[in-house]
C-alpha cells in the first residue's frame, strides 16, 4: 500500500489525522532534530521475531528505555530477537527506518502481535510514519487502537517498566 492509500483508509474509517513531510529520519534522535514543534507523543517501533516463528511489534513512547526481553515477558511472547529487514519487508511492507503500527494495514489479521505503550494509546495526538520515513502522521491514540482492532491486530496496551 502507498502512503496515500493508507491515509485514504484512515479517512474512510473516520479517523482524523494530520500528515507533515520532512527529510528522511532513521533514528529517534534524527526525528527529534527535524520535526520541530510537532505537539503530541512520538514513538519508536521495534519489529521482533518470536521464537515460535511469529512476529511482534512493540510500539513505545520515544523516550521509553526497556529491554526487548522485558517487553516480551510483559506481553507473554517468550524469547524474541530483532526481525530482519527482509522479514520486515515481507510482513509489514516497509523499509527499515519506516517501522510503524500503521504498516499493520499490510499484514494479514492476527499475523503480528502488538504491544502498545499506554502513553501513546492515551495521547491526544501521537505521531507515526505513514509507511515512509519522510512523513509523519498524527492521530489520537484511541483512534490508533480502534484502527488496529479494525485491521485485526488488537494491541496489548501496557505501561512498560
């Protein structure tokens, strides 16, 4: 799916959203330097391979520092490792640096387990890449939860320690 197609899907679901364009960003620090004053919560996203062969996506508030294994224990996923770039492309249809919960639009329902930081789920505005890292899209955290459920990826909403 293209970013335009994704945004059209959000609009069709009645989700209010705002998108801005910017230079490509690959890390949280780059995002912070380029985004200026985009009010709201910002995320970092970890695409993980579960030992059972499945995949998981941890969507965290950008400042959250927690071990991947602690997240896996919290979510009940068992042992995990970082998913490869090829697995990311095949599963979510995005390139490294563009990982986003919005890419779950490309994944079959139930195929990716999702852990969502409660700080993002409760945000008035939370920013995510719309499938590319040259744009950022804001939507309410509650709307993200609703969208993920509609796409068949109900998130586990937690506050990581």
